[in-house]
């Protein structure tokens, strides 16, 4: 009896201890972790959604917000319990330094509201030309722009993050604990050494994002009438009705395209668009809706229709008839049933979608194509920098050029496939170049960015200086051949497009030849060496380790096999970390080894940036 009673008492104690453990919340490395039956994944940022609430006062256009609006913001955004029952988030959970900071300062949101409003102006809406007082943000110490700047929440200091990191030095000098990323509006605690989450700051961020989208829409389309944004959360009855009347479809996105008559070049490039994560996110989030647009022959509407067809759950190959008609009407060079070039179609599609995009209709906001807001230039658009430098006086001049592709020159085996007098030309090898230079992606980039001497080019500064000195010696002759040119990439796009120059004209100007030399390309590449910033660092004796992350991962490869006029295009695309081969209507599984072995067929190689959280620095 005694042992049995002790056993019951021990079970009771264990049960009570377990209940206490289930309710306990602990903080490890400044991240909320909950034990036992509460999953940490339930406390993600996505679980916070806007709901309908009362607002103290309607905000009129052009009137600045007041501090009292914070109560309306807190009432507007609440934790959503519609889809799943989430535990209530305690205000004491999270960073203990932030908890004390909020208790000591009742106006702790004021500075963050100002920074959030300015951030929307800097990165989303754009600064009006007539407002000369509202300048772009830069580091308060070194005037550096765009390099993950952080603004202090206690004062007006803005500091850079990498390199000298004046933001961290400001914390050491002033002991101001909290700063926010001026672009992403995330809070960083210097004492914890990590980014932290707080529901009050997140509510302010969401509120400013909604206001910015409304202002941006009014600027781009001032004559269009639209309903005011109203936060909404479904009731239990509405949630049940949605579940009952909704039919889930598999979102595989894998579907073949029928060949409409020598349209394999178009099918291959379209598959790269369908599996491009940035383009996919743009159309799948309804940024361009064909039912709302209503423009005849709009290429963006055709791509939006393709995404709907690819994610409809239908497995049969899709015939892109309307897209083919739209392409023929927009580009007469690509019209007809003859074999066309995939590279030419890629450029034509970018130009057509750029013209049809809603973001480009307001010309004043997009006067410079390098800052174009259309989805194609935001995805593939970058910037080359050509620098001419004089070795005599060290003077240099830079010239920028917009890019949507990076053309790579091949050396080695050249095949003549043009018919002459009714017979096929035999394979000819260019012995002067064959096996002399390698054709890996890194080697081609090195050749593209290598220093090029400019014979006969005169340095204006040297010429003026020599004329003033009345010097007609050998220095005057040397100044003529002292200039060199170096081309590097100043701004890398989110998706890099490498074009392998396999087709080019022969010396006869009528004979087109195809270079079938092997072109080796890696699954991952670090582009730091070929950027303008990396070139400047190496020239000054630095190392590439001092630069940020410029890594790119292989996304898709368009292959051309066969002859010039009667060849065939296929494409390898990566979807959900798996590789697939798209051969018009046929879709097959593939391995990364098969993709990398297509050395003699690779024509277009697409690489996506490993990190898309921040814009690549564009710094002189």
C-alpha cells in the first residue's frame, strides 16, 4: 500500500511538472522558443495579419500623421486566429532589452515611424524631383550609400554596416542599443547581437507599407479610381465557407509546351521565365492581371495566362497559340514558321514586356532605364562600367551601360555547316585558336574583363599638360598609346544571363558558322572578381574576402543541338531543388550531372543570386 501511494504521489508531481513545462516560455539567443506542445513555427511573422478594427481618425491625403495614430495602428493589426489556434504572444517574450526600453520610453515608436515613412519614400514611392530637401540616405560618417544602412532609434544617426561599420561604432560610443535597417525595417539589438521581432514595430511597418502602396498607385495612375484598403479577417463561418467551396490544385508548375511549327526556341525561353522565381512571384501575386489590364496584344497578359495554365493542375502539354500570335504582331523579324534564334526571342520578349508593363507607363518615374521598375528589367537588368585609364597621369573616365545579358566569346573548335554547291561543308578547325584558351565560364569572364590597350587614343589631360609645358619630346608620343580600357560589372542583376557566342559570321560575310567548342559552367559561381568594386579592391592590393556575397546559383540552361538552320532547342530548369529537361511537350527528370555535361550544347545560362534580401551595392 505504501509503495502504491508513493507511486501515485510521484505521478501527480510529474504531471504537475509537465503542465508547468508546457506553459513555460524561454528566450535563447534572443529568439522565442516554447517547450513541449507549442511549436516555434507558430510564431512566425506570417501569422500576423491585418484585421478589421476601429480607427480614431481618418488620415487625409497630404496631412502628416500624429502621434495619437499609434492607438489606431495597434487596434488595426492583431494576431490572426482564423486558420489555426495560435497561443497569445506575451509582450514580455522576446528581447529583454527591448522590454525595458519600451517601459522607459512611452514614445518609443515615434522615431521608427519617421524612419519607416522615409524608407517608403526612398525605396518604394520615390523622391519627387521638386523636393530637394528629401535626399537619399547615406552614412553620417563616410557618406556611403546603399550598403545595408542602419538608423539609430534614439537619435538621427545613420551608419553603414559592412567595412568600417559606423553603426557599431556609434553603439560603442553612445550605448544606443537599438537600430533599424532603413530598407527592410527590421530591429537590431546590439547587446544581443541579433535581429529581434516585436509586434508593435511590425504593425507600424505594415501600416506604412499599405500607405506607400496607395500613394504609389495614385502617382502612377492618378486618374484611376480604386477602393480604399480595409483590413479584413474572415469569421469562423466565412472560413468554413471558403474551405467548403474551394478546390485545391497542385502547384507543381511543370508542364510541356506544344511545338507550333519550329517554335522550340520560344518554348525553351518561356520555360526559363516560368521557373524564374522573381518573375513567378510577380505574376503569381497578381501584380499583372490579364482580366484587369484588358490591353490587346499585351505580352504581360500572355505570360500571366501561361502561369495560370501551368498551375491549373492540367498535365497535358499546353499550346501557346495566343502567345505566338502576340509575338508575331509585336516582332516581324520573329514571325513565320522558320527556325529562329532563342537569344533574339529573349531580347524581343524583354522589350515587349517592358513596353506593356504598368510600371513603365509613368515615364517621369522611369526616365532612366537603369532604374526601370518593370519586372523584366528588375529581374535581368544590370549595369556595365567601362573605364579608360591613362598610365602616364593616372586619370580615368567611367562610362556606364545598361545590360540584360553578358555575352561570352568562345575560342576553339569551329564547325562550318553552311551548304556549298549542294554539298555539306566539312568540319574545320581553327588551328590558331584551338586548344589554346579554355572555355570555362571563369576564363571567358576573365577575357571579357581583362585590360585592353587603346592604340592611337590620346589622353586629353596629358595633351593639355604637354602643350602648356611646350614639350615635344618622347613623352608626347608615349601619351598617345598610354590609355587602356577595362570593362567590369558595376551592378549585378538578380538573375544573370550569359549568352555563349556560338553563332557568328565568317570572313565572307555570307557564311554563318557555329562554334561547337566545349563550354564548362559551374553550378555555383562567385561574381565578386568581375565586379567594379572587386576590381578596385584588387587594384589597391586588397582581397575578395572583404567584399559582400556575390554568389550565384545555376537556374536554367538553354541548349542548341544540331545545325544552324535545322537545329533544335531544349532547356534544363531547376524547380524545387530538382532538375528537369523540357523538350517541347516532353518533361523528364534530370540530374545536375546531366546539366553540367551539356558543354557543347549550352547557349543561354541563367544564374540567380544566392541572396536576394538586399540590392547589390552600386558604389563608385
